[in-house]
């Protein structure tokens, strides 16, 4: 079981809700990324450039999570 150490969350129901949100936004971001992947490839005109762009988005998502450990930042970072 994952124990969330987020400020102001003492209720077990809230913890399970936030845990479910954090777990579900990663596949949701992957689904949207898969759907727009061909358009990104066409815009970049190169497979290598599209990889760099996607890596940059991954770095931005990680920075979002690390800046402030809050439920909103974790959900946004996992989505990106």
C-alpha cells in the first residue's frame, strides 16, 4: 500500500482517491500522447526531433512533480 504524505490529507478515503487519481493520469497522458504522436512527427519532420520534443515534455513533467509535492502538481506531472 502506498502511503501518501501530502499536507492536509488525514482521511483514508481522500488518500485512496488521490492515489487512484495519480495512478490513472499516467495512462491517460499516454493515450493522448499516442493519439497526437503522428501529428508531432509530421510537425517536426524528423523522428529524431520528435524524440527530443517528447523527452523535453517528460523532463517538464518530472520537474512539475519535483517542484512542489502537492496533489495537483503530481497529477499534472504524471499526465505530461
